[in-house]
């Protein structure tokens, strides 16, 4: 069920599977086992459902049965914005494991339905071809590659696989809550369309991926601690796509209005958390400090001479390596 290009990327690598016990990640678990791919699993217990205890137990049981390592994290209580906060907690946990145990690939069980749902949501918010292309099978991130091996498969195909092989899995009842925007889109829009036009939707994504390769220039993004930077392609759309890619890796999604600001402004603060500065052929993305910071006169004078954007200075004062890198690039 996995494509050869995916299998080649997983063999002889240290792989970490984001596991939940649900149909998608359980199907991926056994598909990997059947293809003799080595991996460990990581599961987050958010503690909001009684069933989560059973899911964690199942993860431990599968890991023991197949001689894998099972990493478990008990998340703190989430008071609000559950979806975005849960995602932030989840990826922070995964990336800590990746750094500690030197995993090369993080595998998630996103499938065609997830990709189509995301595409429709972006389309309705206002998006271009790059954003509509949405999830990619391979995505380079700082220190690892995010791989979505099931992106070409529909949920029904995964359920057929599980039922045919009599594999236990859990259903998360919160997926039925249409008050959650993602679920509302899924049940009212993406699922009915996939059921009716599955083959056409699969073919459309093949064309979209081919077109994306010719439309979007791949830009090499470099990092120094929390500073991310790249040489501008002189194509605003390509640069904004790269900025979006960096921010997604930091669990922040650009809004359509922020994208518009980036087309015309040289410096933009997004989400009160990041500042993006486009200067002298480079694009810099770094944490934003909104608090008033008292900087030494010598540092301010050096920044003034180099014409470094004032909004960058509080962070650069605290991160000498990042400051030296920007000095080197802008000198």
C-alpha cells in the first residue's frame, strides 16, 4: 500500500511514528510492520477522554509485542483553543524525542481525506496554488523529515485493510463533534465529495503536485538557534511560501491578511510571536519580543550603523550567534 519512494526513504533510517490508536495510525503501524520498516512510536495522552487510557495501554501492548520503544507523554490540562494547543504540545513532544534519540523521520498518518479537507478549508479562507497544494508527502524540517506515507490513500481504504486483517483500533468520538470547524468541513463537505469523486480527486492531487514543482522554487532555509533565514528568490510568492513553511514548523499558521502584508511591507510581526524582516536580499524570521527591552548604547549604535531593523534587536541582543550571522550577511 505504500509507494516505493516512501519505502526507500524509510528503510535503514531511525523512524518515529506519531501514534494515537485510531484507525489511521494503527493502519500505518501494521503496514510498516508488514514492510519490515523499523520504527518506534510516540503517543500523547491529553486526559480528556476515558478511552485515552485504553489507547495508551494498546500502544504499550503493540510496542512490546513487536519489540519497539513506546514513548508516552501525559499532557497538561488544556483550558482553551484545544485543537491548536494540542498540536503544539504534540509536536513539541515529538521534536524533543527526535533530538534526544536522533530520529531521522517523523511519520504521521494523514491520508487523502485530511489533505482534501485542508485544501477546501484553505480555499474558502483565500489561498493560492501553493497553499491549496497543502500537505506534502515529504517535508524537510529542522533536524528531521516529516513523512506522510498514507497521503495517497482514502480513509475507507485504510478501514478495509484493518477489517480484512482483524486489527483492533479505536474511534475518537470527538471526531463526530461538528462544532469543531475541521469536523464540520469533513462531514458536510470533504467526505461527501470524496465518496462521490474519489478517483478524480486522487488524479487532481497528482496534477497539483506536478504543477507545484514548476511553480514553487525550493528555497534553502538555514537556522541559527531560533533565527531562520534564507536568500530571497526575488519572487514574492516563493518567498512567502518559504516563510509559511518556517512558521508552520514553529506551529504558526499565516493568515491571509498577514500574507498580504508580506507582499508590501519589509517588516511584519505575526501572531505577536514572530517578526519577519526582508532586507538586502535576505529574509529573516525570528522570535518577537513585545516587551520594552533596555539595550546597551554600544549595541544600539552597532545596529544603527548596520541598519538592522529595530524589531529584531531585542532578540539579537540575547542571541549572540544569531546577531553575528546577521552582521555577516548584512555587512
